[in-house]
C-alpha cells in the first residue's frame, strides 16, 4: 500500500458531466482529467514536518488601521516530498500568509493580481461592507489591484480569506488561494488557554498530486491526498502539554471526519464564530468545506516518545485514513487550562421572518431550483431583521459503498453568523454549537438556523461551501436594505 502508484481511470461522470465543474477543462497549472489516465504521486505519510503558515507583516499603520499588501502570483511548492507543484498563491506561500487582526482595529489589505485569472477576495466570517466582501462579479482582473477594508468590529474568531471570483472560486481555492485571518480580542487573550507556539492552525484539505508534481483539480472522490498546512500527511512535533488547535476544513469538495486513532476526545472550545459558551467533549469532528472547529488537546496524556495519528474516517475505502501524526518529543511546563465557562453569546431577538431553502445536486447545482444569477435578488430583507431559515438537502443518501461527496452541502451565509436551532427536527447538538457561518448537511438532512441581518446594508451572498457547487450555481443573492 505504502509506495504503490495508483492509476486512476478518469472518465466522465455518467449523466452528470454538465453539473460538475471539475470536469471542465481548467487552465493554469491544472489539466483536464476527462481523457487520460492519471498517475498519482507516491506519497509516504509523515514524510515531512508540518509548517505553520507565516504571519504577514504589515506594511504600515495608522492610529486606527493596519495596512497589508499581498501579491497574488504563481509559485512552485513542495506538497509531496521531492515533487514541485505549481500553485496559485497569496504572496507565494501555500496556504497564504496569516493575517493577525485585533478586534476594534481596522485591517486594510491591498491585493495585487499578478495571476492570469480573475480573482476576488472574500473574508470568510468577516462582517464587512458589501464593496469589500469580494462579491463574485467584483473581480480583480489580471494586472489590476483592489484594496479591501475589514473593520473587525466583531468578537475573536478564526476566519480565513479565500477566492470568490465567479465560476472560478473552486479552481482558485483548490490551486491555493486561501489564507488564515486570526482575529483576537481581550476576552480571548485573557483566558488561560494555550497561547503562542502552543496555538496552532491545522488547515486540512483534499488534493490530487500527480507523479510529475502537477496539482490536479478533479473529482473529489479521486482526491486521495490529504494536506495539512500545505503538506501531504505531515508529522508535527509537540511537547507533552496542552495545545489549542484551530482546525479548518479548507477542502473544496470534501467532508472530513476527524478522530484520534485511539478514540480520545477533543475538547472543543470554539467554532466558526469564536468561543463557545462552555467547552464540549467530542470524539469525532464532522467538518465540511468552510467550517472551523477549535479544540484543546493535552498531549501529556500520551507521554514523551509516543505518537498519535489523526485519522479521517470519511476517507474512501481505497484511501489511507491518516491525516497527520503528532509526535510527543519533549516535556514543557503548562499553566494553561480550559475554564468551564468560556464566553457569553447573547440570545437572538425573536425572529419575524421565516424562509425555506432547498439545495439540490441533481439535475443541477441549485438553491430553490435556481442557479446563481448576480442580477436576480433572491432574498430581500431589512437591516436588523431576525430570520429563521429552514435549509434542506434534497438529495437521498448514496448506495452503500458509493462515494457521496457531491451529495453533501455546507450552507454558508456572508455578513452575519447564525445559530443552529434544530437538526432534522431535533434540538441542535454539540456539533452545531456556538456561532456558525457554515453548517453541514448530509443527504436528506435539514437544519433550522436563525440570524440577524446586519451590521451593514448592501448586497451579500448565501451559498453552498462545497465550492464546486457554488461555482456551479448553488448560490443566492441577499440584499439587505435600510
Ligand atoms: Cu452543495
């Protein structure tokens, strides 16, 4: 198994080629998989160390704002040990550089597009004015630039920025256009949670790297490589103490189901929108593209000299389950702890509007049977309105043994966080706790979510965060009016 080279027969998906964007011919560093056999790179798990994405230095500052500059450009990176892969990047790194922001202090990012494709930069989870939201039609053409302003008038949370250009967001993000945006505030800083080098992001995503190094955008069921912080199944050396792990599923088209090989629990402390009110124990984390879960893991439970593997039980039967390995290599003092009470999340006002949304894969990627049209307003609401949205995945489960990534949907709202009230008619469980901006829907599942639309009026989006689905039309326009 370990060194076997798998030959994939990549043919058209029966009856569905038109709706799956990975069957389009993609340009710039990726090739069509529809006609030729693909030789997958031989990747040995735990072959290289996991890097932590570099923190971006500001170019200047004013009394109220920090200014940054990012050049979007192609780069060659080592994803699988010994191979070079051409990727699309922010500033040449894969994933992009991390922006560290402070609640109450504005961040201004000048984005310069040196790529040969359109781009648009969306701050996922950021509450920003419409003209800075990276709307699909607000693109930065090759050679052009745009300056985005992020007010950061919101609580601490693990956000990320990624591409959102119309019909291109799946390819651009898959090819590397994603980076972290870690927003901090006093509440978060004063808690006795692990900090500094013991606060580590894990950006997990799917990939398919060919034997020649080419990063190929193709069907999710063929993307058997798992990357953490840009490296195929790395190891990470840790001390025998507690760590805060900020886990992102940055996959374009796949869910992950994370567990430790020994079944030990994670202590979840935060989700998409920041700290939970109280920590919750979980033994498995089900995450679809766009979701974040923050956990505290105490590696002293394993002891120096031991290793523990993080696995994906959502891997296909022909894939290896390993995601990464933690090697406990030293002792360290540890004054951190997880308080029983972390934060307070105020209840939402009573909802005055209720809406229904149906997500379909077949016969096309749609919401309420409509594909995204930037000129059609799907929802109009008044600034400050609290609403309940019933979101339903209309697809039935796949036959046993068949892959089902295309049947899952992850519902994402721009501008505001929501609470998950119910899942499949039952009160939301720990998996849906806290403030969310992306919620996972398996086949036949439905959720009831509630949100207040604001703090800004303007044009925004809601969409599936399986980006092959959103770029294929599973997206709607919401106009928030004064
Ligand atoms: Cu979807």
